[in-house]
C-alpha cells in the first residue's frame, strides 16, 4: 500500500538494515544514477539501493566538493559523510553526470572504498553503444563474481530480469491509471511509491505495488480529485514538500519525466538474443537523460507524448540548481512545450525548497492555466 | 634583493604568435579557398578532420578570446554575454560555451565580421558540456552535427581490467570510422587517408613534445613560468595535428633544454615553486605576475601539462612520463584503421586531463601528487573554477591531499572565461596573505 512505500522512504536505512538481518550473507550496494544496471547486481545476490539526499541543510561536504556542484550531489555525499549509509558494502554508478560523478568519487575516498564503475555509453544513439555495453556488462558479471564469490548463472540473471520487469510493469500500470480523469492518486502519493520502490528489494516492493493497484487505484476517495493536471519534468526529484504544496491548490501531478520517476522504470528488458544483450539494450534504449540526448533530440518527443497521453494542462520544469545536463536542455525544452501549446513554469530547486515563494509562483501559474477571473 | 639566476626572453615568442595567427587566418579564409569550415571542441579528436582540406574553429580558445574583450572592449563583451543570458542559458554553465553562444546568437565574430558559417560540427562528448554545446550550435545554425562518445579509462591505480580497456579502444575506434563515413556522406568530399595518418602522427608528436617541454620544468631553476607556458600550450589545443606545431615544439624543447643546461630561469628570483590547478582566469593572467613579484615561479598544472594528452603511466616507476609515440615504439601507421586505432589508444592512454573530467578520487590525487613530487613543488594555488565542473572534479579532495602532504595550498574562486565571477582585487589580497604564511615578502 502507499503508506508502506512512505514508511520505507522515511525510514530507508532501517529498511536496509532489516534486510541485512534477513539476508546476512548478501551484500548491499548503494547506487547513484538510474542508468545503473540493477538487474546485474541483484542477480549476483546484492541489493541495489538508490542513494538519495535528505533535504536537510548541511555543512559537511564543503571540504570535499566544490559548492558549484548541484545541491543534490552534495546532499548525497553528505549522507555518506554523516555515516547514514554505513551498512553499504559497495557503491556503484554508471557514467553519471559530472555532479553525481563528483559525489561518487568523494564517496569512494571517504565513505565506501569498494566501488563498481559501470561505463554506460553516453552517446546511446550510436550503433556501437550496444555492443560496447554488452561487453562491459559481461565484464561486470565477472567483477561481481570476484566480489561475491558467486558466479551469476543464466537462471540467476533471468530471475532478476523477471523480477525487475515485473516491478517496472506494475509501476507502469499505476502510471497508466493516472491517465484517468479524475486521477486516482496524487502526485505526492506516486512519488512515495516510486522513490520508496527505489530503496527496496523488488521482492518486497512488487506485492505492495499489486496491492496499490488492486486496492488504492479505485478507492472511493480517489474519485474526488482536482481538475488541473500537471506534469513535472526535471532531474532527480524526491521533493515531497514541493509536491504537497502544489497539490493543495486544486491541482494534481499526473505524470513526470525525471530520474527517480518514470525514467527509472519506463521500459522493460525485452528478452531476445541473450540475457546480457537484453539488459544492455534496455539501458541503451530507455527514455534518455539529457546528458545522453544527442545528436538528435529524442527526449523532447517522449516528454511531449507523456504530456499529451496524460492529458496535462501544464508543465512544471524543475531544475536542480547548477544541474548542467538539464540546463543545456532547458531552452529547447521550454520552447518545445510552448510551440506545442503547453504552458510551463520553470523553478530552480535546492536541497530545501522555498515553499513560500514557490507557492506564489505556482498559484499564479495555476491561475493562468485556469484563466481564472481575478476580478 | 639580488637575482639568484640569470634570465633571458624566449626566442620563439614571435613564432608562436605567427602559428596562432595562421590558425585564425585559415578560419577567415577557409570559404574563399574552398575548404571546409568545421566547428567543434579542441579536446575532441580534431585530427579526424585532417583527411579533408579544412579549417577548424575550436570553441574553447574562442570562448577564452571573448573573455579577453572584458578589458579591451567591455561594451562588446557585455553584448555577447547578455545575448547568451537573454537566450535563457544559465550562468553556471561552461563559460567557454556561453561566450561562444553569445557571439553566435549575435552573429558577430570577435575578430571581425559575422560569425563564420560552419559546414558542420564535429565534437567529442568527454564532458557533459561538449556534446550538448554543439547540439545547440547545430540547431541555431541548422547544420549537421556528429559527436563521438569518448569513454575514458579509469586511473591506472583503479585496477580497471584490460578487457574493459579494450572495449573502450574498440568503441572509440569504431566511432572514428563512423565519424569519417558521416563526414564523407555529409560533405560529399573525399577523405584523404594519407593526410589523416599524417595528422594523427603529428598529433602524437606535438603532444609528446609538449609533455617533454613541461617535464623540463622539473629543473631548478625552472626554465619556464606558467603564464608563458599557457601561450605555448594553446598551439597544441588549436592545431596539434599540424606539422608546424610539431616543428615549433621541437624547437621549443631544444631552447628549453638549453635554458636548463645553462641555468636560465623563468623567474630570476625563484625561491618558491608553485603549481596551479584548472584553467586560469584567462582574462586575469596578471595573477601570475603577482606571484613572480614574490619570487614564486608557477611551474604549470596537470591542466597545462596534459590538456591535449601526451603523458603515459609507467607502472614500474609509478609515475607519468612524456608518452612514446607509436613511431618511437616502432609502430607504423599504414591505413585509416591503423590511424584510428592509434588515435583512440593515444586519447585513452595519454589524455589524463580529459580522464580527470570523469574520474577523480585516488587516481587524480596521485596524478597531482606525482607532479608535486617530480617538479619539486613547494605550494599550490588552486583555482576553484565555477566555469568548469570537469576540471573542478575532485579539486577539494586534491586540496585535502596537498594539505595532508604538508604542501601549503591556497584556493580562490573564479571563472576561466567569465570575468563577472572573478574578483581580482580580492584574489590578489588572498595571495598576499598566503605569501605571508609562506614567509615571502614582495621583491618588487
């Protein structure tokens, strides 16, 4: 149920430590970046958990990371430096943006020395990306075997793929349900689900997702949802306070395109020519992060399709301060929405969000969308 | 205070200027001469274009040149940066790119006339900025765009497997072939493999020779200071596949070796040896003159030494040395594929600055500490560069490592190509205080 995801989100470290007690012989790998091929780690017996920030001001990262790196990357590193992730056996990333890369490198120096760096192709549009990644994942399989002492069999990998595919499919079902008018769950609730899910063993998450689908998408209270439908577009976003603030104004966030939202689970591993190839293909072909969206822009049509299919009235573009990849796309993205008659509101985010100031801007945006009479 | 060492001006200044001017002249005359005019980043694989008659407008030095306008022509500079700001590109993005885009959006080339009409963009995505930069340029100009994905090696101490390295070599080699085929198809022109082989060979020699020049600065007294070096390193940045750059660096190396043999110093008062980090504030190179007035010689930086490659790691010696070129290793390049493979391998193996844009941590710290050791460094001046996340990657950890090793270290915030983010007065005041902590008084 949704509250279970909220519980995990708010008590993520306790969840991980409890998992460790249940499976004392297995490892926990913290990951930064949604391009990490979790299926591989899970097949090796490890639990991948997304490392997120805590949205609290902090002063521990200044000696290790220059202030112009994005607030999210600094918030992430702070969690490690504060000892909150002391249960991790290793960390991993997948050729992330330079900001998360900086957090990752400092983390390996000061927090968790064991790391796996998965060289995920950056130019996913080249035909050579897939064969490269297949080779790299074969090598990752060997690295994981060296680390865990356990060979990843085809059965292990198939089981892992099936589990993650089921997870993605269930999340997708929940998102599909949000096309309905009225939308059955709020954006805040959806965020609890998606981010809680990132922190969990999919063996635990999948039954809860099924319960959400069976019991919470058609609950009577869900029928009374607000009319103005919004989309959130941006980088990493688990800013619950912001979502709650927006949705108090007769609005509902019905879909998103961000790292810890739909981009994480949108496409499946499609089995075909081999398990590793299938995993590699999934990551090369998934909805693209702006960092990887060149030379042709594939992201914009995808985001527009989401907006249209979810019948969105307006788009809030959230921008982590100093986030280069999204800042590069910002101009093209805003113009693209405008040219497709989708009003946008552009907001810059930090670790903590200025709810008061944003409230005024969001209200004004909603008034514009509704063409409310002012007098 | 009496001078400790003799000093003489370098003989090759005028030649360096001439080569730079030739590059810009080539760009200005390219269309007239029927050459392709290509836009792209300098730290990509500019040798790829050598198979065509072409001129290459490299973005980073152009962005730096825009920054110089801040003092020379502040009104024009203001127009340029505001054009980019008004277009909506945030100010924390790469300042080279913002300057370039501002100039493009205004359609004003800072060397006169409209912004050059590029035929296509050729780029390498070694940092988050570069691949997106030229995507934007190609959209603004409506021109074709090809970018290569350059996944770097991890640092040598990471234990990256040979299998992964080979995958990366193959990946880049295949993209080089893909790029060449794309350029042929896009332009309808013939790609001359002989010229490509020559360009690639020159690139190896240029960058290896520059590394040797930098290595000569290990001598006491140092024959070169960093401000001077920056005038010479840029030739590799702009035009390393050209024979004239190879010849220049060969001559420069000979001159520098002569200076070492005769104890000719860059700073006749040399009493303290610094290294820096990251690009300097290009419009504010006077800071090196301030250092000199205290008897400090800035020897260079990992950035200055290795931006365009040229250093290879010796696992036996656990250090980086000027890289041996394929020719020096007895490898002959006969075909396009030979050249492509050699270029991919050279970039991966010797391109440590571009590597450091993606991988910092213990490996990058080792690289910098190796410089501290081999160049007999007394102190460090770290430019916390708001304009470049790539070169800033790992800087604070490097500062920690320097301090732990007992190397006095000063940081200053700035921006390599946006003067609005650099406070010269405050930086000079910090340098003054730093010098006090080192027990150094101004000499002149």
